C-alpha cells in the first residue's frame, strides 16, 4: 500500500508533470495516471513518460475507467469503442488497476430507472483483466443479456487478440 497524490480528487487542476514532481517532492508513493496526457503522448511517449515517473520512485494508482456508465447512449457507445485504445495506453504506461463507481442519483431518472440504466450498462461493458503476456483481455466470466439494450455498441472488444 502506498499514498497517492490525486490532484483531481483535491480539486487541483495540475499539469500531470507538475503533479508527478509534487508527488515525488512531498513523499508520496504514487500518482494518478492521466489518460488525457497519455492520449496526447501516444503509446511510445506514454511509455517514456511512465519510465520517468518510475525513475522518481513513484507508482501508478488506480486509473478511472474511461467509460461513464451514466452518459447519454451515443457517448456511452463512443466510449466503449474507444476503450481498447485507452486500455492499450494505460498498459503502455504500466497501469494495472482501473476502477469506477456507480452514482446513486441521476438528474433525470428516478432511482429505479437509474438502477436499470446501470444494470444494463454494466452488463454490456466489457469486463477486462490484465494478463501479463497478452495485454487486456475479456474476462472469461463475461455474460451478456439476451437482447440489445438501447445503449449497446454493435461491437466492443476489450482488447486486441493475443498473437
């Protein structure tokens, strides 16, 4: 276990390099991964950035799942389509943990409707696990409901097939 500087959770809008420097300077053991930064760097740049983070003695904390379970249907579909690329970037950085949360309220839906929305979204989201040799892969326990929900993508592989 290690302490993590999570600038976003603190309400600080820091450049990722600045957050890394502050984490190292103030004795934190880790820093949050920044998928937006990784996207701007690309796969090779992300790997280099991750090496610089490790050189400062820091580890990655858990990344946020880049899929908003309560997003409008089109945005949810787009995020699922982008998920394999995002997971590849996280893997290139050496991030091994991804998590999310379920909001108990919704601006427009009542409790039961919100519950059903999340049930359907979780059922159609690809459960992924990190396997050292093959990258991100579908969980073997993945189950899908029988009918396509309104926000289901037509094809959402979680990862590239192992070669």
